[in-house]
């Protein structure tokens, strides 16, 4: 599954993740702006 990075808010995060999964992709997101560079650069720890 392709990994898809989303920048969204907490209100729609769950809905966005479910739609992404329904499209056959793997969502990754965080509400913390400090974590954006790590996710964008592919350095996220699972």
C-alpha cells in the first residue's frame, strides 16, 4: 500500500484516514507540527 501523508486537523483526522484506507492507501498523519519534517522526510518511527 502506498503511504500517504496528510496534514489535517483533529476534527476530520479519523474520517480522512478511513477514506484513504478505502482508496487502498496507507494514511499517516499527526496533529503535531513539530513532527511534520520527520514524516515528510520518511523518518517516522512506527
